[in-house]
C-alpha cells in the first residue's frame, strides 16, 4: 500500500502529554478526541508542512541505529535535529521497556510496520521502528489532531487495517514544544522555497518535583518509553477503531510501574480522588488519565500478569466495558472480581494524610490526594458500574447490590478498623461496633451484579478462604460459596464445631476482631453446608 493509501486509514494516539499549567493539562489531547477527529475527516490531504513546504523539506539525511529490538531513525539538522546522546537515551529507555514487558508481564509484543511513518524509511526485518522527530511537525499531524498538540512527549501511530496490530513510535526530539502565545517562528531556505515553523522553546516539566525534562532527558524518556511501548502492545489486542475509555490510564500506570522514581502521573490524580462522576465511564477525556491509580493498584494487588490478562479479556468482550474485562481478568487469576474491586475501594480511602502502611495499594499512596467522603444525603448509585463511594454514616443504606464495609475509629485510636457487612441481618449483629465508634465511614462498591462473567473459557469460581494462612491483619473472607448451602462452618482439628454463619452471597467476610476473639492460633477446617467437603484453614496471630 502506498503512503497516500495509509493516510486514509491512519489514526493516532497522543501519549504522555505534559502540561506546564493546569489550563494546559485541561486542554491536553485526549484519545477519544483524536479518534473522533480521525473518523470525521475521511478525505485525503496534501502532505505539506504548515508553511506550504513539503514534509520532506524539513529534514535532509536520515540516520539509522539498530539496537537489540528497535531501529531508531533520526536526523541531525533542521527542526527535527537531535544528538547522539539523546538517541543513546532513547535506546536505553526503549530497551528497558522491552525487558520489563517481555520478562514480567509477557503480553503479545509490538509489531512494527515495514516502512517508518514520518521519515518513510524501510525498517529492517525483525526490528520495531522508533523515529525521533519534532512532534509538532509530524507528517500530516493537523489531519490527525485537528489542531497543533502542544506538550506532547510522543505519538504512537497504528498502521492500516490490512496489517492491524502493527504500529510505530515517534519520540519528540528535544522534549520541548512551542508556546501557545507568543509563538516564535523560524525560517530557512529550501531551494527556491522559504519554509517556516513554530520553534519549540517551552520545556516539558515534571510538575511534581519541579525540573525540566529537556534538561534531564533520562526521566522524561523513561516514562515515555514505558507509556508508548504499552500502547503499542495494546494495539495487538485492539479489535476496533474505537478508543476504550481505560486505554490511556492503563498506559499511564505503566510509567509508574516502569519508572517509579519519576512520579509524573501524580499530577493527574486529583479528579479521580474527588469522585465527581457517577462511575469510571463518566470521566472526561482529561480525567481518564487519573484512572491510572486503579491500574497501579491492580498491578500491586494481583501481580504483573494482571495487565496481560486484562488485555486478553479486552479482545473478547466490549472494550468499553471495564467491569466485564476486569472481572474476566481477575477471575482468570483465581480471584473474586467483586471482592478484589471492593478491596481496592477500601484501601483507596487511606490516601494522602489518611495513609496507613497496612492498607497501601502503592508506595506513593501517601502522595496521592485525600479521597473525598460525601455527605450521607447524596444518593448512592446502586447499579452504576464500576463505582465506589464513601459516606460519613452509621446507618445501613438499604438493599444495595454492591459490597459494604464500615471503616470505624474511636477518638483515642490512630487507625481505622474495617467491619464488613454482608446483609441487613449481618449489620444488626455488628451494629454496636459501628454505633459506638466516634467516626464511621461507609464504603460502598459495585462492579457486577453477577459474581462471575459469562465466558466460554471461564470456569466456576473456586470455593476458598483468603488470606490463608490468616495472620490477623485483615478480615477472613470466603469466596465461591455455593448458593445452595447458605451455612458456613469452621471446625477444630477434632471435628468439633467452632463457629458457623448464615450467608446469602457467594462472598462472605468475617471481621478480624471476631476471629481474634473466637479462635486460638492453630489448624482448623471449613466447609459450606452441613456435609460439605472439609478444607484446611491455618490461623496465626
């Protein structure tokens, strides 16, 4: 296919956009906006630069460097010019990203096109193309982005549908961008033509730590590499031209997973922790980046294979249904999706000044914004998914479909204690513990009404206790409980009944205080029903 044919099927993702102020952040180029623009502009456009000169007029000799897995294309003159030191850093960052994903997460790895996108150079067999360019002068950028996108670290460009899944990565040549106003234009002669372009004078910034990525290119290129490389992986699993709303947030999480010292993602989290939408899907284009905290937490709770399982699930169902994709991924790891999602909701409360070491989801959780707690009068969206919320209340909210925990604390306590409530009758049993607390925060989460997604490859959830061994820091939970039993028993080694509970859901948790008061350390057996199969449970304190 020739270049003009490819342009008819081109779409692009803006990755890792760095604002220099809150206004710039609010106007960052969102994936949904880019794809919508691409879908609405189907006519071909001339391959020209902003001044009327051709794209090729803006560079001369193009150099190529082969690394272990990549072929890097770059030029040393003109607006796209870079240095050997910069290319060295690009090589190191991209190879580090390749190592992380290939050895830890083990997804389908990116496939590169045979012709590089911007410089239109042949790519050697077996190598993935990386191009170092001035992003604002990328080939036909205006057609893709509608207007110039400032503060871009890079672009990932998927190739035509005939080779769906292939892509190329473009990295900005100096981690600078033109200012909004006033714009300084540079001109140069190309034969008989005079070409001009907006000069990049504003340096991309790490807002959190207050330094310039243009001066410290290592950190900037590292987060770019992890973010971009993961987008290229995502294209191996994409099954449509639509942009799922979780796509940018999962890639942003990879920045923290790959380069935890840079902390660039922290500036995006405010909108997530204020919870100003009814569910994750209601987030605006810019707010969607803030969902990175969710994917970081899942990586830490479930391990690096979660990210690959998530992508695998996304290729089987509606890619915009995070609830179904998440449930399939978690279930494939032998966990209960509703329970894992609720565990996230409980622990996310302990962010910022509320940070507690035993509840952490991330090493950065003390740097996260403080999670907002709402007044009890605000309605709980009982069937809005995925959704979680917090209320200052000691009351039971009624017959909701999701999961409920009360985080309680007395005036003389420094830490909150979690009381899981499985039903209204369970609430009545535990009411005195909630009522006697000075502070009580209701945590409500809702993922799916059905505990397990329906999928041809999915097996029934295993009946199990967790954590097992139980060491006293968390509630003791049971998942995969059979709906036709209704009674959970724990017995001693000699077979004597130690305690029993009635349950109504496939997930049931016992408060850690209750376990401490009723059970001495040792080996026990549990079962569902009066004649179910006994399974071992080890209690440690």
